[in-house]
């Protein structure tokens, strides 16, 4: 079953109000995404994994992935596309603060795409269901860097620049090898398998009762 972005936000909020906090949803989303990625790549030990992280909860999922991938022995670099003080949500900020205590994960901020290593994997945790309008900097430079870099690319929830409701793209959009979306498939995502690559929808523990009156 495919649902709308509005339905997804309503289900998320109802689940949160039931006590299954967005922080828990984010943790399960990041963990499910890492499970699919590790299953696909076989072994990420010592692999250079670069994670671009937006200022919203799509970025938050990317921060959770960073922590899990460090646990698998990957060499993880996180590029936050802004200033940590401007991280939008409590749940994303919570995950940033954990990473600040983890020397095993390299944290960078501001959005430069000048790296002193070639990534084996890039994770696009830039934009998800909160996308609106033409892509603004520094998100645009990050998307262009991802598209010009030859490596395995993984999209968190949806390739950044693809509208998960309509399946239309903004002026630019990441082209990925795998996409993992959460809870249920959003209507626009399967329309662009050329951008999503292998596509999965993973459950993240939201109570089915959270859908009552919405689906
Ligand atoms: N579905 C679930 O059960 C869960 C989903 N999760 C993840 O949450 C995101 C949605 O998070 P949200 O914070 O609502 O939105 P995004 O992170 O996608 O984007 C918001 C930020 O992006 C900026 N933005 C928006 N459009 C543009 C643009 N065209 N150019 C540049 N920047 C843009 C926006 O900036 P504003 O200034 O407009 O506020 C925000 O900073 C979902 O996709 C999932 O990945 C939960 O984590 C887990 C459960
Ligand atoms: K994304």
C-alpha cells in the first residue's frame, strides 16, 4: 500500500502522541537503513562512508546511521549542511550530541565538499518528506557532489530532490543505488526507480493503531 506524505506526517504525530516518540522512530529508521546497507555491501569494516546530513529529521536518520555504521567498523565522516545550533528538531539534535562524544565518527559542518579522502559509500540524508521548492545552498552543492562522485550511493527515505508525494524532481536530485523509506511507501517514490535504485520500505515500530482514522 502506498500512502501520502500528509498521511505519513499524521501517522508519525499520532504515534508520537501515543508515546512511541519520534526519537524512537528515528532510531529504528536509521537501524533498518543500516541493516539493508550492510546486507547489500556484505562488509563495511574500514570502508570510507560519507554521510551528508540535512538540518531536519532526514538528517537525523543519517546521524543514527553514522552511529550504527561506526559500530560495524566503518570509517564514518558526517557532513552537516549547516551550523549545529540550527539543527531543527530535538530528536536530531539528540543524535548529534551523541556523535560529539564519539571520536570514532568524524564530524564536519558547513557544507564544504572538499574532502581529503575518496568515499566508498555516500549516504544522502539531506532531504526527505520536508522538501519544498528549488534546492537551496549548501544542499545543492552536496547533491551535485554526490552525483559526480563514483561510488555506492544510498538515499535515506527518498533521493534528495525527489518529491515523495508527486514523484516530480526539483532542479536537481540525487541518483542513488539504493533507497530505504520508512513505515510505508510514499506515492511518488516508486515512480522514479531510475533515481531510487533498489527500493525498500522498512517498518520502524509505529503502532498500527496510529493509522486509525488516517488510512
Ligand atoms: N516517516 C517516518 O515515520 C519517519 C520519518 N523520519 C524522517 O524525517 C524526514 C522528514 O523530516 P523533516 O524534518 O520533516 O523534513 P526534511 O528533513 O525532509 O527537510 C526539512 C529540512 O530541509 C530544508 N529544506 C526543505 N526544502 C529545501 C530546499 N528546497 N532546499 C534546501 N533546504 C530545504 C528545510 O529548511 P527550512 O528552512 O525550509 O526549514 C529543513 O531544514 C523523513 O524524510 C524521514 O527521513 C523520521 O526521522 C523517522 C520516522
Ligand atoms: K534523502
